[in-house]
C-alpha cells in the first residue's frame, strides 16, 4: 500500500495541473482580449502638387515667406490684418543669393516704426500725442537736405502728431523724421539703437542689427530672411498697415510727401519700403497677393543689394509670375489614399485611408513634407472606423484628415483562439499593464 502513495501524489499533482491549465487556458484563449492589429506605415502615390518654387535673383539677398490672411479689420475695412504669431519660426518659402547680413538702407526705418510703436503704442485710428519739433530736429532736416538724403521740411516749434511723424518716415522715407521719432520715444539716438537691437533679438531677427534710425549707416544690416519676416511684421501691425494703405496726402495740415513705397501695384505688390544707398544698393520690402477662386494668398518678401531699379522691376515681375504659377489649390490629402496597412495574427488585413479629401490654397514651393501619422490601437473594427489621423505640411500650412478602415477587420473563430495560446495569453498579460 505504501508503494502506491507516490503514484497517487503524482497523479493528484498532474490532475491539479490539468484542471488549473484548463481553468486558465480556456478563459484566456476563449474570453481574453485579442492581440492588437499590427500597423505598417505606407506612402501613397505622389499627387499632382508639383512644386513651383519662387523665382528669386542670385545677386544680393532675397527671401519670401508665406503669411496667413485673416478677415479685414472691421474698424478699417481697407486694411487686411495678417496672422504673424509664427513669423519668428516660420521657414521662408525660398531664399536666394547670400545669407550674410547686408546693409539694408531704409528698411531700417521699418524697424524704427515698429520699435517706436512698441514703446509708444497706438490704436488704429488714433493720431497719438503731439510732438514738438526742436532745434535739433530742424537742424537734422537742414543737414539731410544738404547731403542729398531724403528729408521732409519741418520748422522749430511745429507740432506733429505721432501718426504724422510715422507717415512722413514710412511713406516719404524722411530721415529727419526717423531721428525725431527715435529721440522722442527713447531720449537719444544711442538709447534708441540699444532698444531697437534688443527688440530685434526678441522677434527672432538675430542676424539683423541697427546702428541708426535711418539706414544711411552701412552698419545697419540684415539678412534677406530676417527682412522678409520684418516685412511680415510691418504688414501685421495695424498702424503701419493703415499708413501704407493711405496716400501721401493723408498728411493733413503738414507737408505732402511722395509715396516712396508704392511699386508694381498692378502686379499685386504692396511696397513697404523701397530705397537706395551707395552701400546697400536698392532694397525693397513688400507684401504681395495672388487671388484664387475663393481665397487670397499673401506673402512677404525682401530683395536687398539689387544693383538698380530696372533690375528690381524685372526681378519682382519674375517673382510675381512664379507666384501666379505656384499658388493654387493643392490636392494635399486625397480621399481614399492609404497611409497605413493593418494586419492581424489571424490573417485579417485592412488599410487606414483618408476619410475626407483636403486641399490648401497656397504656394507649393517644394514637395510636401513627409506625413505625420498618429494611430489608435485596436484589434477589430468595421469599415469606416476612425483609426487615426494624418497630417502633412504643404504650401506653408498644415493639413490634416482622419484615417478610417477601408474594410472590416473581423474577430477570429474559437478554433484559432484555442490553437494560438501564445498570442492570446500575451494579449491578456499586456491588457493588465
């Protein structure tokens, strides 16, 4: 009898293991969660978004950057306010010529306008405080006039509003008014240049610096990329944009000035500053628009170091021709395009496809970026189930659409569950983590 005790112990142990195994194995395989579908990213066939890069000159430095248009300001329906929140980090659509800082002539005055407005803000439509013209202001007018530099006449004791000073500087490129604004806002030209360079750094325009308020100094320099962004900042400032939208005759009660900024308006160009010095050559900051069937695309640009105005005319005209070729509705995400393939251990397959076609109206300066795909985890799902999202950048804008299953992924039968304990138990363990 004692010899049979080990056999009974072994038998009881085996039986317990069998019962335990059946008790765990059955529920784990028949009732446990299914393994998740495996996702493999794929690239759909290339669409029709053939790049048409901006045509820019090789001489000097040049750059263009896209701007997102917003609705016109209700307070000034003729002034379009643009979104500049991302200007400091937005990459230019194209850059040509040198990337080194170059003398920037009267583009410096746009820095002056924006820095003064940062220190002495104005609401759109306000004239601002009156500023008395001092003996130093009058002497500046005399000195600039005698040297052949642009100057708008002033007399000691006159009072100009802040807006009038800005108009004379921006529209008339008045050097004496640039100095007057800088001294009024900051106390001295040295204090102004220190504040202006700090402001430029804050805006992310780190390759640009000023040595004066006028740009007559060749030490006031900037890169084309920075100055394209500066043009965008000027266009987004409601006061500067409002001045640019008005004729020179807006200087009511003061001297009229020639509008030095206007240039190739028939091409859709809005000049911000256009100037020449011996050291800088011709420098031009601008925005431009291309009209689509239902949208308007706006971009900002800078051309610096141009040899003469005839060359500037030819280069801006060529740029606008390339803009009209490159700006269009871009078929960025086509309905039904697959960006991911799913497979399951039991042999089911499906694709994650674009649910809704998306286009963007913009400038396809280069091929769209690689798609960014985010996915949800799942094991089964009906056709049309949301399984993630695809995002691409094209024409300077992000475009996104949901991904859905193009066909149903069904659950496996009981036989597959019982015959594949490893993936089933692994899925059970994974679900408890």
